[in-house]
């Protein structure tokens, strides 16, 4: 046996054995941390996998099949007009009310289709960070100055981070452009108008199915929340009409999807997720065996799901084990966090950015968490730093980004977010702390 090639597997086996042997099972904090990890994973599976990730996987698959590579290069490629590409990428979050995990399939889709590293990472950051509802809720709960600072900081972050990533990897981007130029031009399957309506229907399903409850039920956001499933259904009807008319899916097949979905929606009006999932299952069954573009759509979506979903679930478990759920504790005591983010020092802002980058925040949950931390003595600078780093990053998010663009680019991206959030927090805390 050649032990030179076997020492690594042996080291892994020994390390896993030692960890298992010395597990502190029975200690209250460890047992509670395991409980929190499983609770967070269950909550994530119930609230985000079904309503967020499934539509996002289908949208990412559609980008890979129905969006021409020439279009991606024209608007988001390394040589695209900077004002256009970064403007579109940095403001995308105003449309996509998604969390740091849901944005990942969409990011992977445009990056692999040829989007430059700059616009792609600007989109990756802005998607979860620039959420109109979250910014309005921040201003209402934490004050208008904090809401404005979050909006300006998030948009500025997206552009600056994207530009820095482009400058760091400009030689690699030039090679990418040269390689793309040698590839034959692909013809779009649909016209621009058809493609726009097709994606609009899926984005509408994603956005309104995940529309969060605002604090003021009488506001326009409250009205949208009250009608979220009606709006989701209207966009689903639009997709149900588009697939037979433009993609050749037989009307009989669409009827076999739509009728059971409608019946389930009527039978279980208090559990709309049942009809929602049934619709996507029916769509998957109908298109998975086809040999045309619809079959490619399902195959590409499935590839993204296989790559991304396991990493996300592992990351959620680890994040829950270390930090617990919002309002609960994991292995790291919450009083340590509260004590470390008081005042407006460099250490407090960096700690808030760093912890926020690894902790998982569902959309809008960061606001009540920060409200509690501010009441416990957290400085306003660290609060903004956490707002700018937390929603855009998480440990599950980092694991997937690494699988898409590699370890080095992921580390650079994470470091840029943490450093800029720290600087922004210090500036904000100096003037408004």
C-alpha cells in the first residue's frame, strides 16, 4: 500500500473519529445548539426551499436555455457599457425581494452564461440587499436616517464591489471575452417581448409568493400582502398560457397541471403552499421527459438544484449550530455578541460586519433582531454595518458562491463586503451615532 497517497483519507477518518469521540453530548449549551440547528433547518426547508428556491431554480434554468449568450454579454458582459450593466445589476433588488440564498441560482445562471465578474457580483450583493419593503421597514422601525443610509449604502456597495472585482480579475475577464468571441452566436428561442413576459411571470410568482408581512397593514405593502396569493395566481395563470402558446406544451398537459392545482387551492385555502408545490410538481412531470427546449429547461434547473441545495442545507445547519435562530442561542452566547457591538469603535463595527456575514437572515428578519440589539446597547454604526453585510451574505451563501466562482474570488468578495460594511458603519456612527 502506498501510504503517501492514503494519509489524507486517514487524517480525515481520524479527525472525524476524534470529533465524534469527544462530542459534548449532555451539556445543555451543546444540546440546545443541536436543537437550534435542526429547528433552523426545518424552518428553512418549510419557508424557503418550497417558496423561494424552487421558483429560483426554474428561473436560473430558463436563463441558461432561453436567454441568448449574446444578450448576456451585451448587457452584463465584461465589455458591456458600465453604466448600463452596473445600473441594472445594482438596482435588481428593488424587484427581487429575496434572501441571500434565493439569489444564488440566479447569480449562477447569469455568471455561467457569460456575465462579467463585476456585474455578476454586483447583482449577487444587490439582490438581497436592496429590497424596497426592507428599506421602508428599516426607516419606519429604526429611523429614517438608518433607512436612507441602508438604501444608499447598498446601491453604492453593489457598484463599488463589482468594479473592484472587475479590476482585480480584469486579465481573466479579458481571456473570458476572447473565449466567448470564438464561440458561434446563438439565436434566441423567443422574441424579446416573449422572453420578457415569460420571465416576468416567473419573477412575479417568486416575488409575491414570498411577500413578507409589513408592520402597517393599512399601507400599500399591507394591501399587497393581503392579496399576495391572488397576485401569485395571476402570474401563474400567465405562465400557464405562455407555455402552450409559445413553447408547444400541449394544452391537455397544461390542463392536467392546472386543474389539480386549482382544486387544491380551493380545498385548502389556508394552506396555499400545497397548491403552489403541486403546480411545480405537475410542471416538472410535464416537461422533464420532453426532448425540446422545455426538457432542457428542466434539466438545467435540476443541475442547479443538485449543486446548490445540499450546500445550502449544510450551511444552514452549521449556522444554526453556531449562532442559533433569531432570538435564540447556539454555541456562541448572545451576550458575547451584544457586548462586542456596543459603541462605534473599529472593533465593534468589524465584529458586527463579520458576524452578520456568517449569520443567516431571512428577508426582513434582520430588522426586529437589530431593534432588540439596539435596545441592548448596540451602537448605530455597528447596526448599519450588520444591515449592509448580513442580508447579502451568510455561511450557506458562501459555500455555494465558492462552488460557482472558486475559493479565491469568494474570499475576495466576502472580504470586500465585510470591509466596506465596517467603514460605512464607522462613518455613520461618527455622524449619527
